């Protein structure tokens, strides 16, 4: 199973999807302070799914740092030029 996960997420497209999943899960963002228990549990579940993927593909620390950077770029607002 780990080999299958690595095969999927080692491709260029897989890396793009992984960055999108990390951005959507909020893995590298602090949660809003006004969440109720249900909302907090929902966000924790999203993060847990990404954590499972990351544990299956066993990326080295330097690739993990690159994923964090790609996630930050993914979550930046699109700025239109004037």
C-alpha cells in the first residue's frame, strides 16, 4: 500500500494534488479561535487524512519543507495586477 501511495504522490501531478490537499486541510494553519467542538472535530479529521497520506509516502524533511512552502503559495490570495 505504501508503494502505491508513493507512486501516486511522487509524480508532478501528485505533488500538485498533495499541496492542494495540504492547503484545503489547513494542515499548516492555525485554526480560527471561535470554532465550536463540531467544527474543530471536522478540521481535525481533514488534517488526520492528510497526516495519513504523509505517513504513507514517508517524505524526507526537505520535501516536507517544500510541501509547506507550496501550501503557503496555494493559500495566498490571487492578486490581480492593476
